[in-house]
């Protein structure tokens, strides 16, 4: 079965971006000229995903408004004869079928995914944690879906992380299968460097079998008293294989101010009209 649905948890207060996140969800903050959440949905759509399920908390409604039709804006653009921008605005609202569920209690990222169970149904699905923005020639999730179709098993994205980051990540123990592809033999959430089985940390892209919902439903609170998707995937390993994909491209943590700024600069440097003056300016300040 092709992967048709994606779950994107966007709950949380975005405290690292205060005060701006008092009124604007952090995933609406721009990478150059587009909200970071736009780029995440774009990756999903480019991989053939048709239906995106956002997991929200109260106060995140601006994300939904962004993907809605905006008749007043569209009428204004039409009256001005700005047909190109009008079509761009319509295209945003037609990127995918969008639905919303609310995470009523902040019980962790695994619980956020579990909240989307009814919306996903009994089919395999993708998960995006949108703080992780991957810029590459082809959508990372597309290659992961191809691997899922080939291996008929869950696939998680991984990247090498430095020692100081290991204690803040889920870390995989693995067995090489192919170039950039590993069979997962164990997972540890936020280990110490000494206890980590490798330096491959889990990145916010998953293609999962629906059995993960049962694992999440029965999972006890883990590190920090929260329900972790990593722990549920560890449970799956007892009954089915899980694979890890070490993807090409550049990874940006847009959940922190520095990462968001780095992603914006990198994006501008890929644009023919912006790159030359930006490079010139950067030389004057560095």
C-alpha cells in the first residue's frame, strides 16, 4: 500500500523563540520567505502524500489558517491583476488534504502521534517532526517510502551526531544492509555518550506500520515522564524489523533560533538573485 497520510505534530509553546511565539506558532516562523511548516508539507506532497494530519495544541490555529483558502486576499490579488501571486496563494491551500486533531495534554511526542490514530486509520503512515528541516535534491521521505515498499518494514531517518548532542537524541544500534541503509537492532532514548550504541541519532522522519499505535498505547512514560515514539519503535522490534536510513542533504534544527537563521541564509544562497549580494554583504561582516 502506498503511503497516503502523514502526521505532523506541531504542539508546544516554542519557548526558545519567546517573545515572538507568544502569538505566532514557532513552525510559522519563516525560512527566508516561507514558514518552516510550509517546507515540511511541501516535502510530504512531493513524495506523493495526499493527506496531512496536524496534531495541535490550543494556540496553534494559525497553522491551519495558513493552509486555508483566504477569499478576501484572493479577491484583492485578483482585482490588482496579480495573477501569479493569486495562483501561488491558491496552490498553498490545495497542497494536500489537511485535517487537525488536538493533543489535550502535553504527554510527549509519542502521545502526539497516538492522538492521530483515528485520523490515520489502520494503514502505514509517515511522521514528520517539523523542527528537523532537511534540504536535499530529492525529498528524504520519498526515499524512505521507497524503502518501506521494498522492505515492508518501518523506516526511520538517522544522521551522525557529535558527542555533545548524543544525550539529547534517540540513538540507534544498527547492522549495515546497504549504502546508507541499516537494520535497527536496538534504540536508546537520550543515552549518555558512554552508553550510546552508535553516533547515529534519529531525525524527525519516520515511515511506520500501524502496529506502532498499539505500542504507543501500552507504552509507559519514559525519559522525562513522557511517551516517546522511540520506545514504541523499540517494542516493535520484538515482532517486526525496522530499518534506518542515513539520508544525504543538509539538516537544520529550525526549532532553535540559530538553526532557523542558518536555514534562511542557506536558502538565500541557493537563489540566483539573492546569493551574490548576500555573499558580498557577509564578507563585510565576517
